[in-house]
């Protein structure tokens, strides 16, 4: 087994911007990312969906690159770009032929320094975001299930419980002043990390980062909303209507430990054991063997990227001839068995090999194959912003591979309990009408 | 909004000189049993990616049953003469491997990836699946039920409904018109049909194995000889398919989904395959029109007008025929406005020469994205399989950028005029009839269908 030795260099500029470089000259392609430590979890109350709407605004123009210029400059340099808003971070990234590196850094610096947008841009992107919500959620079977359905059932703190894509009324209420305030508060260099991966010379990369980003002034350290949850003492349940699909569905989410606590590593392996594809315990029993469910998948959404209350969620679409309670009982029987007998040596061995293989795969790709090194970028960014330690990318695997079977079983007993979970039932409207 | 701007570099930095692109060596071999092999070393991670293709898919199976090749593919991993479904899945997990089986119109394929340490055992498992699938009856009952639910579900997805309707319009009696079975057709599948398809399609003479990864080619080549050498089987006979129709005049096909809160637009016309000498011309033309974020259509109906989140155009190259398509999911109120802009941009591209600077931008874009395949094992595998399955010249990867760079504005004009057939474009709109019918009918004679494909009016 080859040990992992990804070269990673890290510096912090005087304005607080972290710069992380991971050189690899295999292909003449460079991936650039800027991560800001703000996601939809801690967006302002009364402005649900704002972090994501704001992400769209970052493509609408900056002082030296007007609207459309940004996209045009990346595409016409032979590159692709995108951004995404997550729970605790928002990212902007480009993959370009390496001869366009300085141009990309210039663009990212320009919008970090001086976003320049107007009311017309805001109206335009508000419309675009509404169509995004319609195409992904409102006009799709099982749209938003369970990522939008679960939070209001599972959590009590608004930060964790609100609609992350945004209520349309809140999107409509968002103003240019909100955009300005959000930008000044969170989009400061001391709340961000710049990543340069691939075909770059380390010294050149740092010099270019210095040239384009060093003069951007630091801001006050952002104050973040407290995302902590009151202690949960009972199982929580909720119902959501399914407008298009005909199969009843449910999602079962258990609250997980904080990142990089000792339990967190056992969690990773238990997740693989339960949700690891067709060999995973849940799919094997519910779909392949007992044949109660048509789909059963899930897991921890983004194990390396979360920094607040998070669940491991199982998503099940089951046969309509079974009741929800019968299906849930079959799921609970699996959990009870894991409590009772845990995981065998042979299973743990398999799970670890698969974990290692998946980890390598994540580093190389991880975003639909069109963004080289997306996964490596994401891990380096989260290890820098949350743990202050980008080198974890080389060592963290060992901690997962050191987990014992006793730890996995103990973890299951501690965390997979009814008073630590929430369940959302997605009920087809067709079936509901038949019953009534 | 304007923030206080400290000192900055105001001018856009120039591009540095381009680094040379070097595609890795493809080591090609043909085993005595006819299996074609391509090996490519790529050391981006200590893993490998592989795909075993059979050059027959759902189109070749259309005379037997709709999408039978795909159903057969999903059955293959559920048991072999030596292993149960559970044993197969646990072996894969223990090897750190991923594996999937699927069939498209033109191929059936086993795709896999795993740790470099475990190439040989993964190849043994792939070999077992390719040669010894046992089609257990209880597994079939389960897979068929899952397929049944899957085909019900896809009829609630606007994107699926639009694509299915467009294929029916463009291909009619040709097998490419059949994208998915009905519930009745799923219920009628038999194990015998699948066993016979498996015998006919899954043969070494019909197969291509591509392996890309962190390995030593000579060693892997000898593994492949050892693992697959004793396999035998002929290439299947292929049937002639009826030619697709050539629809004349614009027509509008509305697929009625009661309660839809958005309209899915999909327009299309016949175009060309990858083998056609004009392929790069149409690829460039498509990129300018709606194939990139920076394209005219996206800038118009998303960034300027805010009608839609994800408008895109594409050239869809199946092996025998290719077609051009434009899609956009738009709010109900702007169906007519969106179609107007879609056709405005098409007609503009067919009438006015593209400015040289815009052409250069699009050439840079396609050239850069093409080379990105180099950076990942799965990207390389995809580029190489495209070249081989479409029987493109050996130096296709090496010469693509040069051919692309040689194109001039006149090439785009002629490609748009020839292949983006504005006057005969077929228009599909999926949505709530009450909300969108009047707008849709402005663009041609209207036919209305329900989600199951029944004609309503």
C-alpha cells in the first residue's frame, strides 16, 4: 500500500488570507478555489436563502470585471467555473489551462476586493434563483428530499432549521443593502482561503497570490450566529407531501458528533458500513434481501466539510404495500442488530479498504468529473478554515484506518438512538387522496 | 454598489504561453479471441479506472424488447455460476472497488475502478461477470420490480418526458426513438430473453477493454491475457434499422403535467455523428450558441432576462445519427418569450458572421476543456473510449486542437445553416396545459400528450 504524500504548502498573508498550494504537473491544468467561511447555516434571520443568492451575486461584476466579463474571461481562457453554497462554507472555483493562472487570481482578487453590483443584477439573479428552486425542488419528484425537509423537523435553532434555498418572500425582501452588508461582513480576506492546485510552481503561486491579494484590507473578524442546539431528548417526526412521485418515502437522521472528535472517525466507518452502496447493510437488507424498499441510500452529506449540527441520514423509498411503520421497523431491526453484534473483523477490514479507495477517488475528482482536484480542494479548504491544518489531508486517513470494531459498535450504541434522531415521512398526494 | 477600492492591478493579465499538451501513450493489443485492449498509464492517484464495453446496446436489442440490454446489464451483477449477489458485493467492497453495469443505445458496459494494488482480482471479478452471469430467478423478480418503480418515477420528471418525446419525433420507427420501456413492457421481460441477449452481446469479439491508471502496462497486459484469454465468442449479427423521418416545418408537442410550476422546453433537429468531417465545426458552433456558460443563449435568457437557471444546447452523437438540441426550464409566464429568444439566437447565428474575437474565445474554451480530460483517470478513459468506439483516427486527441484552431467564421456560419435547422426545428414543452398552451401554440401546429404518451389533442 502506497502512503499518501500530497505536497501541500501553506502561508497566511498579512491581511489574514490563507494561501494553500498543492503542486502537481501531471496535466497542464490548474484548479483555483476561494472558500469563504460562511454558508447558509449562519445566514441572517429573515433572509433565508441569502447566502446562496449572494453566491450568484459574486458572478455579477466587480470593479474591474463587469457583469459577464468574469464568466467570459474564464471560458475564453479555456476554463470552467462555478460556485456552491454549503452549510458552513461558500466556494468559487475554476479549472483552467495553467497559462491562465494569473488571470484567474486577478479575477478572484477583484471580486474579493470590490464587488460592484446594482439593483438590476439583484432582480435578475433573484429570478434565476427562483427557477433554480423550481427546477430542483418544486417541479421534481422528491425534490428537496430530504435536505430541505429534514432541518425544520430535526432542529430547533433557526440556524440549522430554516429553508436553505430560501422562502420566496425572503428572496424578494433581499435588498442591495443586504448584499453590501453581507459582503463587508463575511467576504473579508481574513475569513477566506485561496487554493491553487495542479500545474503551478510553489514560489510563483505564492508570489502571484501576494501580488493580487495582499493589498486587500482585512476586516473585523466576522461574528457568527451560534448554531448550537438545545439537548434533544425525544424522537422527532414530521410529514411532507409528495406531489409527483407515487412511492412513500422516509428519511431517518441521527445527529452526529462534532468534526474531528474521537467519535467522528468511528462515525465515518459506520457510515460506510451502513450506506456503502449495495454491500452496505441498509441497502443489502432493505432492498436486496427483504425487498421492502426500492431505494435505500444516504449517509453523511459532507463529512469533511461540516462545522455545526449535522446528521447521518438514511433515505428510503419503499413499496406502497407496506406501511411506514413496517418499513421503519425493518430499519430499526438493522440498527438493533448493529447495537447487539456490531461489525465483524472481516467486515471492518472490507470497509476500511473501501474507505481508503473512496478517499483517493475523492481527492482526484469529486465534482462530476469536470473539475479536476475538486475533492482535494474541498478537503484542503475545510482543513484550513476549520482545523487550521491543511496537512491533515495526508494524515487523516490513518486515523480512520485505526478505528477498532469495538469503537464502531460503541458509536452505534451511543448515537443511533431514537432520542437522537428525527424522521421525515414524504407522503405521495395520490396515496393520501385514495385513503381519504 | 461600490466599495472603497484599495490599490489593485487594473488591467486583465495576459495569458502566459500555453504549455504543450502531451496525451499519454495508448498501448493497444488484440487478444487471440478478438478482445481489444487499450492500456494507458496515469499516475494521478494510486488507483485505476476501467471499462469493458460491448458494442451492442438497447438499439441492437430493440427487435427483442425495449431497453432489454439495460435490464440485462442490471441483472448481470446479481449472481454468477460461482458467486451470489452478496458475495459479489462484498468482494468488491473488500477490494475497494466500485462497479456499475449499464447499457445505452449503442453499447453495454461494465465500468469499474479500484486500488492499484488490486487490479488483478478486480479483473477476475469483471471476467466472471462478463462470462458466467447466472440470472437467478428471485433476483430477477426484485430487479424487475425496481425497474417498474423506476419507469413510473421517470414519467414524473419533466426532463425525461421532454427527452422521450423529442426522440420519438426525430426517430419514430428507428430504435433510437425508444428511450425507456412502459410498465407493461417491463412486466413482459423474461429471463430467457436476457440469457440469450447475454450470450449474443457479451462476447470477446464484440468487446473493448480500456484500463487507465497507476500501473505497469506490461504487467497488466499479462494479467489481462491470463484472465480473459480462454474466453470465446463471436460478434453478434446486426439488423438494419428503418431510417428516421425528416420532420418538415416547426411543430409543437406539449406534454401535459397538471400542476407543473415551470415549463421544460426542449427543441431539436437532426444533425451529425462524431465520424462526420464537420463534427468539430458543429461542436464549435454549438459552443458559441448555448454549449458554454459564456454562450449567447445563456447570456441572453439567463444573465440578461432571468427566464431560467440552466439553459443549454448540445449536439448528441449516437453512433448512427446525431441530433442538436436546446433545453431550458423556464417560468410558465415566459414560454413564448423564451422560445422567441431561442430562435432569435439561432437565426442570428445562421445569418450573421461571428466576430473573430468571439470565435477565438470559443476556440480557446473548447480547446481548454478538451485537454482537461488529461487531469483525471476517469477523464482520460472517457476521451479514449470516445475515440475508439466512434472509430475516429488514432491521432484524434493529438490533432483536435489544431483542427479546431483552423476554423474561421465562415465555418460557423455554414455549420449553423446546415445543421441548426431553424425552420424545421421540433419543439417540445412539458408543463401544465392551462398555463402554457396558448404561448406554445404560437410557434407551430400543436399536438398534446399526457405523461404516458397518450395523445390528448
